[in-house]
C-alpha cells in the first residue's frame, strides 16, 4: 500500500525525490498512511476541491481490501 501511494504521488509532483510515506497503526487496528511532499507540490497532490486526494484515497483503500485492513490516507506538507 505504501509503495502504491508513493508511486502515484511521484507521478503527480515536480519533486519526486521528496515524496515519502510514513505508516502508523491507528487505535482500532486501522493503518494510517501519511504522505509527505515538497511544500510547492501540496496543491498538486490535493487537486481542485480535493479531487486528486480523494482519488488517491480511493485507489489505496481498494488496494487495502486485498489485505483485509482499513486504511486512512493523510496528506502532510
């Protein structure tokens, strides 16, 4: 899941070397993936009205269904 999110984010940004994904375990067994990008690229990852961020969350959640885990994606600067 982390690799998929990082790959998709690298395709969207101008500084792909600064993309990193941190994985944390939530309180209810949920996996939290925190996406870090360069400050100039935050808008590209979020998109107009959050459409790109929503699409990233949808793809990662669909990927997580195979493992049977719940995933939450957060975008951080």
